[in-house]
C-alpha cells in the first residue's frame, strides 16, 4: 500500500489552533495513538536516575531531567522542593509550557556530604499530579 499523508490540527479549549502536525504513515494507525489530553500532561524522559558507585574525590554529581507538556492545556510549574543536599543548578525561568513545549531542570549533589548509599527525592508541584524524581547511588569513602 502507498504511504498515507495525514495532517492533524490541534485546538485548545478556546478553539484556537495551537499546532499542525503533518505525518506520513506507512503502517496502520489506531485511535489510541492519536488521543491527546485536553488537560496538561507533565511527561518526563525519566523519573529516577542511579549514579552507581561514586568515589568522593569526584566532582559534584549532576543530572538533567527533561520534560515536555504532552497535553493541550498549559502546564504550569508552581514550585520544586528538593531533599537536603540537592540543589537546582540550572532551571529555565519559564513556568508555563504550551502543547509540545518543555525544558530541562539540572540538579546537583555534592558527594562529599554523603557516605554510603543515598536516595534523594525531588518533588515538582504543578497543575498536574505531583511528580517525584529520585537520584540515588553509593558513595565510597577512600581508605587512608
């Protein structure tokens, strides 16, 4: 069968066009694959990261969590609360994200402040259910 070209137009609640997606389909398409929520959808590439075994002589531990709003309504980030020892190193100042918009939040942990296994939680509060991110690993102390 010949490829099928499909144009999908997305509208917000005010019936304003917010996106046009052109796609060429080579296989069949099901209704489940084109459902898009009217509400904001806070989608993350990953919700937990394990650093593995770390030597305290290493630099600070940094990790970037990438996110995107996969819903039609605006995603609004209200606040971020980190566990003790976790710092937000970089964050875009934008707090609102339209459909298919996103960003990156970089967190840093100083391994000199940790001994043994650790698991640090980060909570992101928005107009969607609260997201809990986790950073974990094991810090080895050098023997002198």
